[in-house]
C-alpha cells in the first residue's frame, strides 16, 4: 500500500520529539476529502500539545490544525480531484491526524476551495491565521469602521493579519511590541500607533487615546489581560484569542477588580464552523491584488519540522511560520 512522510509525536517534550516517519496514506470514506498537503502553518496550540499541555490529545499523533493542498480523492462530495483547498480545525491534529504530513484526510464540511494562483508558502500561512484574525475582529469584537482597535501582541502572525484587516476595514489600529526594532514591521501591516510593551501600557494608551480604545484584541494572554482590560473605554470590548505568553489561567482572579465597569470581556477560539464562515476566497483575492498584506516569517520543509518548532518556541520568525511538503 502507498505510504507518505509524516511528522509523528509519540511522547510530549521538546521539538526533538517530532519524528519523520513513513505512514500509510489514509483512505477517504464517503464525505471525506483526501488532501495532498502542499503547505501548512505552525500554531501555538500545536506547541502546547507537543509540550504535553493538551490532555485530550492521545499519542502517537500527527499534529497540525490546518493545511492547504490539492484534492486527491473525495468520494461522495462536491470536490474534484486537483481542486486547490484549505482546511482547518474540526479535530485536525487532535482527534485525528492533521496537517504535518504529505496527505491528510478530513471531513468535507471543513474544506474550502480556493481559486488562486498564489504560491504555497503564502497559502500555507493563511487558513488558521486569517480565521483567528477575522473571527476575533468581527465575531467577538464586532469591530466597526472608525473605531480604535488595540492589538496586544501585534507582531504575532495573527496580530499582523488583524492589523491589516482592521486597517482595511477603516479602523484606527494601535499595536504593541516588546521590541522597538519591530515598529516598521507593524507599520507595514497597517498599524497607526505603536506602543512598546513593558507589561503595563494602560496609562500610555489612555494618554494617547483619551478615554481608551473601543476594542482590544489580546494575543499575549493572561499575563497582560488585566492591563489590556484597563486600556478599553466604557462599553468597549476585550477579546482574548492568543496565549503567546504561555500562561493559560490566572492564579487568582477577582472579577470586580480585574474587569473595569462597563467593559466587556470575551474570547475567540474558532472551530471548523468558524473557519467555514471566514471569507477565505475574498481575502485570498485581496492578498493577490496587493490590498491585504500577509506576513510570512520563515519557511521550512517537512524534514525540518524540528527546526521549525524550535523557531516558533523561540519567537524568532517575525511572522507566520510555513512548512512546505
């Protein structure tokens, strides 16, 4: 039977636990799509799973919550062999083997066809990144034209995408970075105001933005969330989407102290239904036309998955990490 290369994890640990192995190519059932993976992006959730922080994920497992490629076979579906497609979430890399492989088999209801000639290193960056950015801005934050948006963790791949999308939508975009050398990167993605993040920026934000910002996209996590809540004006919304600060929860939370009066706190996780609602084809067309900028940090090949994970863990990419197969 035909085999494929895949990055398999048997035990939690550092990047070296990802091993390139030969596996049987999956056989799609009715309602499933077998995708010849051409590229996939790396995500922090995969890093946490690799480190052993996802107790519901059973090893051995092929990680990867997203992939782009071409349809190899799709019995009983609307897809044709050769279609360029993207998929994300829905249990990929968690309940069943995901995108860290030459082939992946997923339910048809979490696959979008893309009419595009963009290179794989660009397409590989977009499924989860654009879903998280789009969903956070418009589902959870309900961003409106003319509002002030603050992105905490602006140089993350989702932060850069959210800045570009928010700016194109007509928002005033502010973003944070701990590294002053990243200011040009932020401004190239549409950021109007850059704050150097010391861990406490609420006073700076209030000084620059009057009574605070309308919407805050929190991508660092619980390590900065309390301060981000203080950046929002009354009736503003703070959405926690990311956890690049590597901390899942508060040790102690007093809601009456942490959440200012009339400021709303929400989250965005995003599942396959949210991925399917993301207007990926339209966003891809904007990328191709040059009206929406996507920041690819570094690219690797599947055989370099250990180096790719090490790069993600050390936050050295400067954009989305993409792995080509």
